[in-house]
């Protein structure tokens, strides 16, 4: 028992000193796209992340093309510690030739790197 307690204390100290966090990368786990007309769309992203207050939280999500071009971003002004997962929207004009978009989240510690969500862009006819 003494060894286990010592190990747990060491891990707690190591975490505090190195800033190791239990929250991983932010994942986009769902999304939606609504046509508004004239090339404009409402884009919804559902994000999952173990926000840990102001030190580690999802601070934005991006709309990107398959080749990585960022078409727009939704800035998130505060942590969502008690609201997981959460959904936010963005209204955006999409270029005519874009047929697929990806939603990608960004957190204040890891940057980007979690799961992305793919959406097909409907025809504009």
C-alpha cells in the first residue's frame, strides 16, 4: 500500500510540474449543413473535449477543404466544462466548386489533431 501511495503522489507531482493534462485533443463528433441561399450555409459542429477551465479548452473550430484550406472559423470565447458535447454554428459562404468540407476543432493546448467530421455540400441548383 505504501508503494502505491508513493507512486500516486509522484504522478500527481509530475502532472503538476510538467503540465500533463488528462484532456486530449478536441474531436468533432457531428455536424450539419443547411442551405441559406446565394451560396451561404449554416454549418453546425458538435465538439467533444474534456475542457479543464481556461488552461485547456476548445477555443475554435474550422471549416476546411479536403486539401486543408481554411474557409472559415468559429471562435469559442470560453471553456465548456459542464456542457459536453456542445454544438455551435457558423454562417459561411462556400466557394462554388467545393463539394465536401471537414469540420476540425482546435484546443488551447494541443492545437488541431482530433477527429474531423466530413460533410457533403449540396448542389446549389
